[in-house]
């Protein structure tokens, strides 16, 4: 073999060695692994995950949005003593991670970017064929990482242990309840922590008092007059008929059968209304329940004046009964006050949103909702809430929502997004007016 | 004897038939007498007094022993134009003086829509009752007025109000663009969601162009105009708040529609304000423009004006 050939051979061997070493390094393998596919197993950077085809944009994003924890972080989470505020933050994070955690717990391989892409409505896709964009993917992946980290934190607290037997794995709701229980058993220490704990405790007492009013409003059904029994028998018969029709596969169901289902629904609703109205409410007991409720309600309304954003959040959502629907943060026209459920709905209850509604003078619920919910979020931000792109509110517009998505919200704080990319100038002025009303109502000395 | 027997049977048979038909004829005549006493003078019929007199004569004869053929004869001898031979003729007669459109299809569409609303006053009252657990005095008052209006409407358009299917409407060919679009929507089962939205937008703009208050108001409750329409609105107002855009569009369309004639819907006991009254008891008794002033903020009103200008320009561009 000549020198020239030997040199070439050495060069080839060296090149092969370089490639081999690069492939076996942690960073190298990470770039080949899909960063968007999440497994229920702990995903180490050099794990055995199958290589997924990733397009250039996603690959570039993956390289800059590393979210998988390595062993060192997990050990740190176990060893570090979490404060009350830490666990409270986990609890607040939990609701924002609801969709993600639910899917992760139910699906072996969950791809949050693919899930987000599937939720983009066809109309928006048609106008934005390049979606999901790199900006959106980055936001989704970072959010997924934070939710995954939350799950690991719960593992560190022994609130979640992965089992191979699916029947032993907790549901999302069970995990949520465990976290809430864990928080309630912790001792708040700092003034802020004590204020939050106090608000949560009072909110729970408020809910109990509210439920007591509804209970007292149900009416007496222990002695059923014959007329009510006859109505209930009719309802039972109609419901049975409806169940039979609903059991028919929708594709096989005739128009007549579908119409009959709707007819039954209307008829049952009317009968139930009659049954409810036939019940006698003990007004003395009801008024006593309302009086007890009013004492706690007054304390809750005082806490609306808190300058702590977390206290305000907890009290606002409790009083508006909108904990499960943060789009109605500020005002919910569909609060459960017992309509169609109890003999005397709790129409006497006036929520904070309704107080502001009366101050402003708008009577139409839908029109009022167009300003109050934005204004309350802005006010919450003014108190110091995390209103950055990954904070409390912006992700709802960026990728968490269930309607149209707004790419601008993925990189902006909420207030900037509202003013620059979401509201018309006229709408912004109206919302600012309502924010001012909130300031005067809640923050004025 | 045999032929006589048969002749007797025939006569008896004819007698029975005449007896049955006689009752029906008098019933319809009595009804017509009642209706004509109540109908609006706008109704394009013969002089009411003449008809009433004829009805009285017929009623008087009913109480006497009669020769059936003599009693039937006066009705048979009436001019055919006053005695519709078919349901279609009756409908065309009732809508001969137009309120909403020169296009019979559109006119019938609007009137049937009102009839349908009138048939659902019970449901509206139930809705009012379920909101607070009772109807407020103002709501009861409004519904009283609505029922009077509905009674008048049904009396003016008895056949239109009693149409139970679309069969007759399907026989009428629209002669306006709005009518053609409405008919197209009747058969939209095969359209995609996006196409349905586009069609809804075209109907809205056609209603604005032809100043049809009923169809404009009906369209204002449709929030599914399609993404292109949403995009257009977003550009007009420079807003990306989908719910806000839908709300402003609804307000703008209604605002315009209440300026068209007839604008009965926008009166306190009109069908539009009745729905507002059911939703918000505090709004009972208001006409639309009062309600609008009470329920909007300055910025919204400015955006409504922008949207009105935009929709009007769009309706001209089609």
C-alpha cells in the first residue's frame, strides 16, 4: 500500500471514529430524538426512545427548548424541602396543566405539539398554513416541560408513583385531590403564605355556606303528595323511553327518533320544573342559611380588596364560582344558583361581577362579559400576578384555548397582547374604563 | 219498480252528502265573518260590510228549514277571486299587500317566521319563568301585548300562519337575490360548514341591501358567518377578539334593521325586544334604541358605527 493510500485510510478511520464518538455522546443523541414525544417513563437524554422524523423547524426548536430533566434535577426536587408557597404554586400550575396531564396519564406516547396542531381549527389553518409556527411550538413544548416537571415534583412528594398496572395509576382528578390535600396539611409560615391559606380556608367555608343555602332551597320531598309522585312516575317513564332511543346508534337513528328524543327532553324539563315547584320550602330555615352565608360572604368580599394577586385570584374565582372556567374570571353569568334544580334558586346572591355590572349599568350579560373578563385579568396583573407569556393568562390565548389561537400571545405579556394585538382601540378604551372601576371598587382606601 | 228504487237511493245519498257539506260551508262562512270583522283594513278584500251582511244572511238562513240547494247556491255564485280554490291561492291572496318584500318567497318567509314566533309564546313564557322562578309584572305585561299582536297577525294571515310544512313555499320561485339565497339555504345539507357560513354572510348582506328588517334581525343571531367574514370584521375593527367581533356585528346589524320598515320587532312588544325581555327582565318595556344606549359603552358604540359602515359598503360590493 502506498503512502497516499495509507493516508487516505487513516483519514477515513479518523472520520469514522469522530462520527462514532459524536453519536454516542448525550447531546448528539438528544438531537436525533424527538423532543416532542413524551413518554410516561422518565425520559433521560440518552434514553432508548425511538428516533422520530422531525422537520427542520421542530428540530431547531428542539435544540433550544430542552425540557427533559436529568437525574440531578430529580434528586434535587426530592431533597429540597418545599415551602407552602412552592406547593401552592404546584396547585395553581396543576389546573393549567390539566389537558396535558390528562393526556399524559392516559396515553402511552403523547405528543403535545401534534395534539396542539390537531386543535387548530380548519379555518385558521387555511389562513395560516405554516401553523404550528416555531413560536407556537416553542410555547407548547415549554409548557409541556413545565407540566412534566410538575408530575415529577409530585413523584418526589410521593403523591404519584407510576405503576405498570394501569388500574393502580391515579386519574388526573385523584392526583389533583391528593395535591390539594397535601397543601392543606402544610403549615404556612410567611405573611403571604398565611394570607393565601386564610383565603383558601375562607373560600371553602364560603362554598359550604352557599351549598347550605341551596340545600335549604330544595324543598321538602319527604312527604310526596300524590301529584308529585305521578309526575315523577311520568319522568321515569319518559327517561326510560329516551334511554332506549339513545341506545340506538346515531347513524342508524331515524329523524323521527331523533325528534322524539328532543321532545322527551322538553317534556321532562317541564315536568321536573313542576315537581320542583310542587315542593315546599321551609322559608325560616332558608333565611337562616342565608343569614349565615352573608356573614362569610362579607368577609370574602373584604378580601377582594387584597393587594396580593394570589389572594385576589382565590377569592375572585370562589365568589364568581368560576374556578373551573377561567375564561369567566371576573364574571360568570352561568353560575350555579340552583336554577332548575331547587324549588327556590338562590337569586338573592350578588357576585362581584354583578356588583361591577350594576356600577357600570350594563344589563346585558353577554355585552358586559366582553369587557369585565379582560378588565379583571388586567387588574390581576396590576396586583403583581405572573402575566408573562408563560404566566397565568397568555397561554390561554397562545395554545391552551379552545377557540382561535393568537400567535402574538405566545411572546407577549398579557397587557401588551391585549392592547397591541387583540383589542380594537375603542374596545381597549372601554376595558380601561372598567379597570378603573375595579381599581376604585377594590383598591381605593 | 227497480229503477224507482235506485232513484230513491240516489236521492237519499245526495241528501246525506249535501247535509255534510252544508255544515262545512256554514262553518267556513261563520269563520270568515268573524275574521273579517277583525282583520286589518289593509287586507285587500271586498268591502267588509258587504261580506258581513252576506254572512248574516247566511247565518239567518241556517236557522230556518231550508232547501239545501238554495242555501249552497249563494256561495257558489260568489266571484272566484274571493273564494280561493286552493291553499296556495289563499296564501297569495293574504300576502298580496306586501310588508317585507316584493318577492313573494321572501314575504312568505318573513311572515311564516313571525307566525312561528307567535306559536312559541308559551315557550317564551316558560323561558321567562325559569330565569327567576317567576315572571315579573313587566314580563307579563309584555307578553300580554305580544299575544294581542300575534292574534292580529294570525287573523290577518290565517292560511300563512297555519302552514305546517314548506311544501307550498317550495313551489314558489323567488325573484330576488335574497329570495334565491334563502331558498338555497333550505337545501344546504350538502354544504360544508365553511360554505354554510359564507351563505349566511351573503344572506345577511342581501338583507341589508334590500332593507329587510326580519331577515336582517334573524341573521343577527347567527354567529357562524365563516372565517372569511370573521377576518373581514377583524380587519374593519382592527380587533382579534372573536367574541367581541361577533357581538359588535350583531349589534350593528340589529341597529340597521331597526331602521328598516316595518320595524315592529324593535318596539317594546316586538319579537326582538321580547327575547331581550326574556333574557334580561330589566330590559322589558324598552324599544331597541333605548336598550342599545343602556347596554353599550362609548367604545362599543363607535365600533358599532364602524361596523355599520363596513357592512353597508360590503352589501353594495356583492
